[in-house]
């Protein structure tokens, strides 16, 4: 029915510019795009072949809607607004939606210099964006030493350490004229606009003047400031001769991923780089241009120029739309130094994506290869599928067990299982293991589920023997069982396997041993979290069920009305009246709960010790 609906709607699409919104079965907007011609663009998703990521998107589409606009510019603005409003998970900027840091001179009676990610009109002068918070903080740190603007969020009652360090004029105690502030603001503005050389010359003059007056400590301070400016300038080593502020974009696409690099040039100097990697689902050029538009929608401080790689004729209309919207010329240099800067941005984007793929390969080595190597250590053809068990209880009470599943060295959470122990009384870890192994693999056999290549239990020879006995003698299964033994710090110490079980000498710095640590930590975490849930329910039930006059029905009503046992303890006699509980019973409930509080705390303390 859904496919018929989509086919009918595709036939009705107009040949006009606009935005389209793809929806999943729940009616959620999962992707927003814009098009010069809606009919052509939307139809392209449902015809022909696509890469893996786009295929995944198309498989989720159950409906779509569209909004016709009067021009490409309107479509661009609408796309930005819709992505910002709905945050569709398949849109490119979902992976890169953080705002960038700016340095701001606040618009206050006593201005401050701050680093912020929010640009608020009328709140001050903003400079940036900076490629990362560290670059912004380092620049602010230098400016704090150069210009003594106030540092406190609110004016204090007396002078602080910054005044004694020469980094604040102390408006809390001494009058500061607006002219002093205006001069500092102008100099900071010059500095942040790239005129560090002028500030450096002035500091050199002050340094020499102080030295002539034999004020050597003051001269040393100026020298240190000059050195700090030089150190900052060293990081801005790539320059152009025209001293223009520009952002240079480069992108590279491969295997369904788009890598975008922005090189920031201020006053002709390259001051930093920002890199993003994100999946793309449409045309790589169109998604790159959508990224550019979204970037300036989130970061409104515009440079004088924006340089892009050469864009094909098919998408020139998108470039023109962005130009018209931003009011800034988007240039695509074809030769000279400007082309070289774009090529450098493209090379950076290529390297970033290459690094991402290498990390993915390393991750594969850490998981798949580790599982294969573990199989070799155990004398198996494969250890792709591993099921691991752990038991948890406090002095034999509320006993539970848990199983986690690892496939190719990665957790497969859909295969995790929880067990409340039914037949064992007291703290008998071996019998608990026997019960849980029996219950798990009886079900596996009945439902014809896949068998694991190896089973890992938390413990040594006793746990291994208990699990192996059930598998071989009761169920007729021949599955290798290993045991993970912990050291005195409750960390994975060694692996035991075989018949009789012996230590397997896996090197501690190997990927296989790291995999075993991850498995043991995960099954322990899963078992402990389940045990805490069971214990919490048990404590609630035991506290209320032991009170005369409180049966199951009344217990449920109390918890529903108050929300928790803690809230019941804090209630007054009057609070029980809506439940038709009289004064005597209410008093009995409060006395019983408060009398049990110390016992609850003791149980909690025991549980904490057991967890550790």
C-alpha cells in the first residue's frame, strides 16, 4: 500500500524548485533536501542503484512531502530552517551540528573578553569563528595579559588577584573612564582583525623605553608578551599577500562518506583548520554545498571571501543561491596561489577521510582478528560467536545471572539475556551456573538457535566443570567452555580452558587479551545492573509486604500514588486519605518503613561492597 502511495505521489510532483521531506513508518522526518526541480530530484531516490548508505535511507522511506518555493534561494533558506527545526538523522550536518567558538568583547558598562559559542545580536563585538576552543582560549589568554579588562562575571566588593597581576583595572574600587575602555576595545579589535604586527611594534617601543629607565622587570614583561605574540604567529605560518579574510573549503568523497575541510585565513594568514567527516545520501557536490549553507546558517560571522573547489555546471545554480542568500561571492579559483589553497584544503579532506578508513581497519583488526586469534589459542577453527555468563547475588539473596553475546569481537546487544535463578538456594555459584547453562541451551536446542563457537564463564575450574557437565552429559553438546579468572583487583587475570582446565598463555598486551577484558567487563556490568534492579524491587516489596493491613492491591496503590517508598516515608497522615487509608494504618505504615530504614542502608552497603 505504501509503495502504491509513493508511486502516485511521484507522478504528481511539480517541475519547480522547493524542499522535500522524507518520512519513516512512524511519520518522523528522517531527511530534508532541496531541489532545483522537485520532480527530477525526488524521483531519483526511487529509481536506479545507490550506494549502501543511500539504499538504507530509501529502505526507511514510507512517505514524503514537499514545499514549493519561488526560487533556489528560497529553497536553500527553507532547507536550512527545516534541518535546524527537525534535526533529521540522515542529514549531513547531524554529524557536525556543534557551534564554533568566538571571542566576544561584551557590550557592558565595564566590558569583558569572553569565549562563547553563542552569537547574540547587540550583546557585543564577535570575532571568529575559531577552528576550536583551544585556539580561542589561547588567543584570549594573550589578550588578557595585554589589556586589563575586568574578568569577574559580576562586580565584586573589593579588588581581586587579577588587579594585583595587572590584568584588571578594578572598576569595583577605582573609577575607570569610558575613554580607557574605548581605547582598549579598539586595540583588541585591531589585534583580532589581524594587525598583530602593529601591537608588537608598540610593545617593542615600550620595552626599550622601560629598559632605558632601568625598569628591567617591566621590560621583561613586555619581552614576554612579544614572545607570546610571536609564538601565536608561528602557528599562522601560511600567508597570502592580499591580507583578506577568507574561508577556503575543500571536500573529498569516497565509500559513501564526505570529508570537508575549512581553512581559515584572517588578514592573509592561515590561523586554523576545521575538518568534518559525515555520510552523504545524495549527490556529493549537492550535499557539500548544503554543508556550506548550513555552516554559515549556524556560524553567521562571514569572511570577505569564500573559496570553493570548481563545481560542475549541474550545480552552479546552488552556488548562486548560496551567494544570493549570504551576500558574499563564492569564488572557484582555477589557477595561482588561491587555487593552491583550495587544493590544500582538498588534500586535507582526503587525508582526514583516509585516516578515518584506517581507523576503521584498525577497529576491524581489534575485533574480527582478535576473535580469530582467540580461536587459534583455543585450538578452534573459529571464535566468531562467543557467549559469556556471570552470576550476581548478595549472600545468596536475589540471585541472578546474565549472558552477553559477542559476534566478530563486538557486542551484539539484541542477543543479551537475563536470568533470575529459580532452583538454587543460597550462594552456590556452581549450581547457579549449572541452572543457567541448562536453561539457556535447552532453549537454544528447542528453538534451533545458532550455537556459540565458545562459551566463557566468569570463574575457574569449578565453574568450567559445572557448565561442561551440563552441556556434555545432559544436553549432548560439544561446545568448548573457558573460564576468566580475576586478580585481587577484580580485573581479568588469565584464561583457563581444556580438560582438565589449564591456563592459556595469551600475552597480556595482545588484542585477544584485550577482547577478553572487554567481554568480562561487559558481562559483569550487565549482571550487576540486572541484580540492582531485582534487589531494588525486592527491597520495596519486602518493606511494604511485611506491614499488617497492606496487601498486594494496597501496595500497588501506595506506589502508584506516591511514586516510591522514599516518598511514602516522607508523607504525612493526611496524605494517605485519598487512598482511603485511616489514621491508624497510615501511622503503622510510616512506623514500619522508618524502622526498616537502617536495615535498608545496611543492605545497600553490602551490595556496594559486593559490586566492587
